C-alpha cells in the first residue's frame, strides 16, 4: 500500500485502502476517516470513505 498519509487524491486506485464499511476503494474522498486502536499489543486500523461508513461500522 502507498503511504497512507499522502493526499487521498494522489493514491493509485490499485494501492488505495479499502473502506471497512462499504468495501469500496478510498481514493477520491476528502471525508476519508481512519480509526486506530491497540489490540493484543499491536496497532490495528480501519479506513472509511466518510462518516456514514464509519457510523455503519460502529453500529
């Protein structure tokens, strides 16, 4: 995967993260969200297209 801190619009679709809510590639979204947590001593993260996908995932 490309540098996840790069501008979302600059990410090649083949290297884009996948939204954990809807399964779409997160490429051209200015509303991109990332949730990070630690489980069993390891950092975990999930990408989301926007607040709506994030809300669906947390419900």
